[in-house]
């Protein structure tokens, strides 16, 4: 009986050590909650200006490992891990591979856009943290509008994995299935083709390039929001401005707000 209790204590003690080590390893990601609730998370995260070209090259190559969303995150955070350390060293970049294909292949928002929003909101801070963090969401909104209105991909890697010409198309949408679908129709390449994969790698790189330009401007204090689309206030429901392109007359009309 004494032996069983002793063994149990040893196992329990080892478990507590393991938990303690895990918590310590999370570094700057874990903060103590205030006694009365709320958060003591510190925003913004430390940031040093990055080279957009180098960041885009990193995103392009990372796409072939972790795909669009995680590639954008990795292209920024991997550099800040080397330059700054925590909290970037503890950030689980690879966990965001689920952003691939518009969220586990469901074709919703392009993972590159989601990755850009994660980066801007982690660095600048979420808007609920106070007015000093509003630009985290603003930079993310700019990324969505820029993506929708720009002929993509804009970035050409120094050593492209596919030598064929990769045409540019305008999606008029931040959604994966619309963006990829329009490109496939225009280019004639199938979803599983090496050309389509390289196109998406270049798109992720293009988004990373544009994101870092905005983050650098924010760091310099010169950033000004460019996007103006506000569907909730303009139409009474969250959405895009180009729904009718695909959905025709069957778009539901939101009920009028109660007075």
C-alpha cells in the first residue's frame, strides 16, 4: 500500500513538472488574468520592419510546406522569431495549416487573407483592446480589399518552381473558390495542376509582400486605412459587394432592424 502511494506521488510530481515545463515553454503567449476578469495581454507585440521582398520569397517557398495561410504567417513570424524571440517563438505557426483551400478545403475566405489578418491582429492588437489597436483590423480589411481588386499574383519569385507563364486575374472577391475558379477558367489549368499550385504560392507571397508594406507604414506612424467597404452599416448584413455575380436573384434580404 505504501509502495502504491509512493509511486502515485512520484507520478503526480512528474506530471506537475511536465505541466510546469509546458507552461514555461509558452513564454509570452500566456498571461495572468486580472482578478476581476478581463485580460492583461500586452499590445502591440514588438515589431521590427521587414523587407517585403524577402518576406514574399519566404511565403512562396513556405506555401509548398504549409500552404497559403500558414505560409503568410510563417513568412513574418519566422523572421521576428530570429530578430525578437518571444512571443513569436512560442506561436504555433504550423497549426494554421487548416487555412489551406479556404479553410480545410471548403473554399471560403482565401487562407492568405486569413493569415494576413492573424498577423496584423497579433502584432498591432485586436480592436477590442482599445483605440490604439484599431489598425490591426484596418490592415486586415485593407488586405481583403487589395486582394479582391488586384490582378494576382503580383509577385514573381527569383527561382519559380514552375517555369510556365502564370497569368494574372482579378477575383473581385476575397473568397478562395471565386479567386481560384476565375483563374482556372482563364488559364485552363485544373485544380491539381502544378501551375495552379504555383499560382497560389505566388498569391500567398503577394499578400505577404503587401501586408509587410502596411505593417512597416504602421511602425513608422504613416499608415492610413485604404479600404472603405462596410457592408453591415451599408446593407444591414455582413457580406460582399459582388454577391450577384454568382448568386443572382436568390440572395436573401435581411429584415429591417426593429426601431
